[in-house]
C-alpha cells in the first residue's frame, strides 16, 4: 500500500504479485493479495486487469470460506465494472454482495455492500 500511495504503481503491482505467489502456497490467503492487485490495477486505470484480479479474489475467498472477502470481492468486481462503464454488469454483482452481507450479519460487510450499490447507481 505504501508504494501505491507514493505513486509507484509498478512497485505496488510487483509487490501485490509477490503476495499472490506467496499466498498460492496452499495457505488460503492469496485472495488478500489479489484484492491488493485489483486495487493497484484500478488506480492505474487498468479496468480489465482489476476485474480479473478481483474476480480471482472472489473465487479464492469462496474456496477459503471467507464470507467477508466474498462480499469484498463481489463489491470490487462490481465497482470495477461500473468504473469501466459497464453498469449493467455491475448491478447484479452488487445486489448479490448485498444479499450475502445481509445474511452474514457482518455490519462492515453490509456497509461496504450498501456503499457499492449506491456508488454504482450514481455512475
């Protein structure tokens, strides 16, 4: 995160990829690094790469049984679609994330899902 906030997108991307590689060791944590890689890609304006990374984050979070990150992943994919101009693809993902967040009972997840839903509808 420090590298991207210093404006060094290349270093941030490289560090996130290292995190993905480290998380691929079967420990079930690669989805955290994939989320960071999606963030860096989105900041760089690489929407397709962000959608791929967030989508992989979502898939890995599902495999790991990490409901909070299923919501994060679905919301981030939805936001990346919306920011790339594909609001119609974003809305079903945002609605799905909100359903999962509601059923999870996690107030942080629900807040992020509600934010995502509103942000997309404003795009």
